[in-house]
C-alpha cells in the first residue's frame, strides 16, 4: 500500500482489459459478472485491478496437452 492508504495496484477500465486480452468489452463484462475476474464498481462503471487480469491469465493458461494445469492434475 502507498502512504495514502490507496493500493499501489493500477486499475484498468473494461475497454483497457478488453484490449489487453484481445476480446470484446462484452466478454470482459461477462467475466466480471461471472466472478472470473475481480472488479471494483465505482458508480456505474467498473475498474479491474491489473493483478486480477494477470491472475485470470495465469489460471486460464493451458498446458501443451490443451488442458488447464490446475485441473489436469486431478484427472488420472
């Protein structure tokens, strides 16, 4: 945290997240509404912490076999 009590994390708009992930804004809204990506609501708009986008990418990554590594370990 910074000295003002505000997290040092950068917040992104829905449009910025969509551009970073190369998906539509509607897809980002769906991810936010399904709680796949954490977001904070300010009035009528959402802001997404940069760390939430990075976390989503890490958890959605697939291994070489095309499976999610966190889910693949339990399938024997």
